[in-house]
């Protein structure tokens, strides 16, 4: 028995609709918290309250109320299912954005991508062009997937740029701390003074972290290590580990900080040289293409006469 193309399209569309309804039912059904999520919540309730600078600066400004509620519902569902998306949280912490706002934006762009091909198909139908059910459904799924991935790609790109700036600020911060230690200050005083000298959002984050550490009774290196965990910056984690080990020996910590700052500068210089080399290669390829096009332009009349 050979099925017609219209029947195949109808079966395919029905399968897509059924899959979408299944995903919708699973998403809307209240999730039962996993054992790991329940134990983590109990441990969090037993521990003393810890306030985070990265959580304090997260903002939902510019979002409508329904988008904030939708993002909060989705974030709660992820939490109940034990899905932490730690790398995404680190990227959002660097940018100062909330997970709720990101999830709401993802759903918004996904729905917009799903509806765009349908609107396009309607306009094409008014113009007398029939795209077909399979083409419309395929375009809707493709644009919905692209719309859902667009906020994630933007967050990843912006977070990578911010981490690069933060890494540069950490290198300067280490130099300032080393100079303050050379002036006879202790490690906590040197960290606070160095954070107060620099400007920009990175030094502001360091100042706020050290200020909250004093309010919570934490050591400055423990607060810096927590900040490194929250924003996903290995340099801050290494700095916190080094300060925790040798905080009582000023000379050794001064030499260690100077060496770390030099290492960061060499790494940044190597990355800059690599980017410059890539751009030089791309310019070389562009110049070769221009020369090839010019040669073809010169040779075309003679070749056309011969042929």
C-alpha cells in the first residue's frame, strides 16, 4: 500500500502536533522535587544565610510583569527537577542579569520564531504562493529553535567579553595589591586599598565583594573565591587559594602576586598576538582575492576574443 504525499504530510503534521502537546503537558505538570534537590534545600536551610554580591546586582529591569512571572515559574521548575545550569548562571552573574529574565526572553524568542513562518506563509498565500504544510511546519520548527538559541548565544558572547575585561582588571588588581604589601600593609588592608584605587565595573564588583565580606564576617580571600565561583573566573579562585595558604607571610605572598600578575599579562599578550595574526591572515586572503579579481578583469577581454 503506497501512501499519497498529502497523507504523509498530514501524518507528519499530526505527529508534530502530538509531540508539541506532550512537551506542553510535561512542562506544565508540577514537577516532583528530586532527592538531590530536596537534600540541597535542606542543607541550605540549615546553613547560615549567605548574601552574594552577584545575586544582589541581578536585575529584571525592562521586563514586563508577565515575563518576570513566567521566568520565575520556569526557574522554579528547573530547580525542582534538579537542573542547575551552572555555566549559564555564571555567565548571567558576569553580566548582572537574572536567570528568570533569561528564561522569559528565551520563551519569547522561541514563540516569535514559531509564529514568524506562519505569518510568512499567510502573506505568501495572499500573494498566490503556496508553500505547503511540510515547508511551513519545518520552517516553524527551525525558526523556533533558532529563536530559543539566540539569547543563549548572545549571553555566551557577551559573557566571554566581560570575563576578558575582568581578567585584565584582576591582573591590575594583583599589581596594586603587591605594591600595597610592599608599603607595609597587611593582606586585608592591601586588598581593600587596591580595590578602591581602580575604576570600572570590575573593580566595583571587587569592592562590593570585599565590603560584603566584612559585613558577613568572611575573610577577603574566601569572598574573592566565592566571587570566582559565581562568575566562573579561575584567576579569582587561584588568588583565593594562594591568599588562604600564605596570608601570614607577607614576602612570599607579595612575590606570588607579582608572579601571577606577570603571568596574566603574558597570557593577554599572547592572546592579542594570536588575534593580530588571525586578522593579518584574513587581510592577506582578502588581498589575494582582490588581486585575483583584478587579473580576471584584465584577462577577460582577451580570453573572450580568443574564444
